[in-house]
C-alpha cells in the first residue's frame, strides 16, 4: 500500500469552528476520517497531519521528498506567500496535489495567487471536503499511470 501524506496548514485544525459559512461544519477529525476512508478504498495508506508552523510543514515536505511520498497539500495561508515551502515542495519526486476547501479564486484578491501551484502536479479547489477525496483519487490514478489524472 502506497503511503500518502495529507498535509494541512494554518488554522485547519479549527474546521467546524472557523468560518463555517466558508469551510463548512465538518471538523478536522471528520476530514481525517474522510481521507483515511477514501485512501483505503483507493489502496492508499493516508497519513493526515496539520500544523500552524511553517518550519514543521517544510520538514514534512523534506520527509516526503526523501521518502518519495506523494502529497496532498492544503497549504492554507502558506499558499500565498511561503516561498520557502514552495522551494521545499519543488524537491518532491512523487505527485503533489494542491487542495483547497473553498475556491480561492472566488474570494479576496490576496487569495488569488498560489506560490505552490507552480510546483504542484495539479490543484483541486472549491468542492469542500470532497476536494480531498478528488485529490486522493488523482494521486491513485497518477501512481497507477493510467493517464486519466
């Protein structure tokens, strides 16, 4: 079973409490269960993590690069300014799918730019928690090499 890191940036542990009109009422624990269940169905071992610390996120990106692990990443606020994270992610040797619960392009202008997108295999945004399921499916298809992702 292929191990996949599902990494989440700042404030995502506050799901269900933080701006439910934007992010919904599901909690981070709900998200973790959803990702693990989707992973099982896709033959993936999913390791879900969250941090508010940029340095920790960079260490996780280095871990993924060193172990050649695919990554599903919701960089949250790091999306818009963390060139250090972008540079760490550029070292990945496996698929990287950037994911967002909301659609950043439909929100405030400062959210329209992703410094991560340029090194990601692809981006899925705006489908709520389903964005993660779609991202895991994309990872599975990319790993299978069937060309549909």
